[in-house]
């Protein structure tokens, strides 16, 4: 059975990011795959210490609540990362989680665990869905070395309204179809 790991990097458990991620998860499940869902703001974890222990082996030596989630990523077929945009960037826990994915690369910066599909989900208060496109592209530059193949970005705009995702039928269809695409 295929497996998709979803990370919610929003502090709001019922906000726009969570709404979209839940719809993606439904698309994954409806296509017969398993979902592992992690809410970063509920987890206690450290940032990468740059100790380079993961260069000696294929694992992070930090044993915290994120460690188990990272083990799931190693065997996943797909990964979804969702974050609201605060101060023109992803939330801090998402950035810390990305840093902790470093053990997915070998000492030559090649993927250790094959290639997984990646979907990113962002919510932003600004109406222009292209406003942070260069930031999304900048962030995506690290994905290939981690073995993550970006299949798409979903951007929820006008997210200062906590129900903008819920009331956007087109966005919900996009999220559901993206979830299904992660399992193909």
C-alpha cells in the first residue's frame, strides 16, 4: 500500500492550511493509500544541530517527536508540506523540519531513499497568488537533493479569512486531485 506523509506547519488546527491538507489527505485515501499526518506545532522537536552525524549514517541522532515522522518519510511514496506565509516566509517549524530532512541525502548530496513526490501547500493573506512565487521556487531548489520531486504548489489566497479555503470550490478540487496524484 502506498503511503503519504503530511506535515501541517500552521499553528491553527482548523485554519486554511489544515482545511487544504485534510482535503489532500482525503484524495490520497480515496485512491487507496495510507496517510500519516503530523501537526508540527503540536510536536516537541529541536532544530538541526549541524552535527553531521547523519553523514556517517542514514539517520538523525536527535531523538525527539520529529524523529519518528522523519522515519516515515524515508519509506513514503509522497510527502505534503503545508505552511501559512508569515512575514513573507514559511513558519519556523516548517523551516526546522526541512533542515531535519538532511539525513535523506548521502555525503555527496544525493538522495538516500529514492524519489518521493512532494506537494506544497501555502496559505497567504495577500490576494495575488503569485506574490511569493520566487520564494516558493527558492525553497524548491533543495528538494531534488532530498529526493523530493515537486509535483505542485497549492496556494490559498485571502487567508486572513479563516474560511477562505472552505469557500473556494476550485481550490478544494485542486487539493483533492493533487492528493490523488500523489498515489499514482
